[in-house]
C-alpha cells in the first residue's frame, strides 16, 4: 500500500459536509482524482463516526482508494481501515503499530525536522509537513518552509505530504519541491463542484510527471 501514497490526499470536514452530504462529497472527490481519503470528524458521536467510517471504507474499497482515519487508532483497527494519521497529541506511534499491524501510519511533523527524523526512526509510513500557506481549517497552524520537503526527499526514504492552504495555484511548486501528496480540505470539500476541484488538483501531478519525463529525456 505504501507505493500508493501519491497524488491528491483529500481530508473530510464534517462542518463542510454534514450528515449524508459527506458520502456524496467523498464520492465526487474520488471521481475527480483523489487517491487517498482521510476521514476527519471532530464532532459526531462514536457510533455515528463508526457508521460513517464503514460507509466510506466500502466506497474506497470499491474504487481502490486508500482510507486513512484521522487520530482514532481504535476506530481504524475496528473497521480495518488502510491506516491512521497521528498528530502530536495523539496515540504514540509504537502503540498504534501494535494495534494496527502493517496498516499505514502517517505522522504530522508540522515545521519540525527533528520530529520527522523521530517519526522515520519509529516506523512511520509517511510524514506530513505544513502549513505551507495560511489555512482556513487551522488558522493558527505553524508555518513550514518548502526546504523541509526538499530535505525529506534527499534524506528520508518516506512518502511526504504537504498540507495547509494549498490551492491549484500554489500546489505545483510543492510537488516540485518534493511533495508526493497534497493534503487538501477547503480546496476540495468547500467547493461547489467537488469533482472538478479534485480534478484540477490531480492534474497538477500529471503535469509534474510530464515535466519529469522531459527532464529525463
């Protein structure tokens, strides 16, 4: 599954897509080209979260898309999700590995290179840096520099996620700097046409692949 960690990484938001709207929004994002879905829901009760996560997992399995659960290792284990994403105040990575076995574990490293090294040494499957730009989802997030992406590509053999205020106008420069995945919330799920928004992000990776091929020639 690690080889599939590339492309548009769409993160859900229960406030942008409440209730039954979430499923349709995720389906539209996948149709547009999202390759990874992260289920992130800070509001609903556990029973509702469990039900929603199972519905999204069924959808993702049908479309051959990875489903990552935000923060909740127990939920990821219960439904058999493809993995979990951990922040600095979440479950310890080693404990998460014991609970999830070979499932994907991603770790937020914010703007902290040392934290990225620790995550790598502890067995993380991917790391995330950001915010690279002002973010409506997390307006108080620390600011990360693109040099972190470049350094990670040079020194760590791990897929790298860029997150925070990423648009179709600034995403290409993050891919060029070394991001394997662009994590997006508002840019996809706050848009009137979610499928089209996802398509425009996915095209950034296609364009970069063309550039890489030309450079190789």
